[in-house]
C-alpha cells in the first residue's frame, strides 16, 4: 500500500498539484494506476493520515495545506529558548544528537517510501553540494551537510518532523559551533562522511526504507563519536576562558578598591 501511496504522490507532483487543488476522481485515478478502487481508497486514506491529503464529504480529495497557520511558528517558538540556553551549556549537543538519532532514522525510511521525483532531484543536488564543498571550506561543508539532512526531512513529507529537525540543527550549531567547524577541518573525516551521505541517498533513491534507516543511524553514530573529543576540548577551552575572565575581573576590582582607599587617605 505504501508503494501505491507513493505512486499517487508522484502523480500529484507530475501534475503540479498545489495545496488546495483537487485530485482526479477515484475512477480516473484507479484506471491510471491500474488498481481497484478499494485499493486506491486505502492508499488515499494513508496519505490523508499523513496529512498529505484532505477529504471533503461529497467534494472529493484535495492536496492538504503544508501546515496550519499557527502550528509551525509554535514549534519554532518552543525551541527558541533552548537555542539561547545551548549557547551557554555545551552539553546540549548530546541531547540534540540523541534526538536526531531518533528522528532521522525514521525520516530516511519515510523518504525512501514517499520521495517524489522532485524530492529525489533535490536530494541528489544536496548530495552533490556536500561533495563539491570539500574540506577546504569547512563552513560551506557544514552548511551543505545540514542542507542534505533537511532535504531528507523534506522528502519524508512530515512537516512536523522537518520543523523539529530544523530547530535541532540550530541547537547543535549554538552548542558546539566551534566543534562542528573543527570536524570539517579534519581531512580524515571528509571521505567517511561523504561515503555515509552517499549511502543514505542511494538507499532513499532505491526506495529501500530499512537500508535508508540503517545508513542514517550509522552516519549519526559516526558523527557523535567524532564530535565527542572535539566538544570536550571546546568545553575545556570555554571553562579556562571563563576562569581567566573571572580572575581579570577580580584583579580589576582589587585595583579599583586600592585606588579608592588611596583617595580616602
């Protein structure tokens, strides 16, 4: 049934159907797809449950809006205070990676089952961008890496998952921005990361959900393992800088106090 739902989404994409547009009639769709109307209804119901379609009694089936007017801003607003705290608490990156592992395996699996031709084109372009960025520009490579994962999330056709993942990337950047830059400065990380990204993309493009999930989890485990020593070094540097700042502040306060005592004599 998932395959039939995917074929319906392909027809939606090929016909350029936008939110609010009506799908062809059940009879026409069943004929086009070469399936029974009962099978078609099951696939349509699957897409309705995912939020891709809406059914109007007596009025047919329509492409759903991408998101309600308040849903996504509310999610972003809920994550925003965490981003501010993460900047001062580097340990946040561990929570972020743990949650990414929970979400991105599913995102890759859903993308393998749901990606439209347009999604596949975007995913391939994002993969090419990761490859083209290269180790000589760590900032560009980090951006391309994030764009690739967001292309996977887009292809999952789960708008809530996509928004949460966008917030998680903001949290990760806020908590270990220097560690992320350091990761992409290391030549030995370039090939493994490129290989892992290719494995994710190839599994999605092949429509292999379980292989896509496994590839995504393998990649995230590798990233977490590589980031740990870099994040710990960054945290040590921040602690040392904070201690030096405290000492400098204390010395400055002591000097001010001594000058005040001298003036009082």
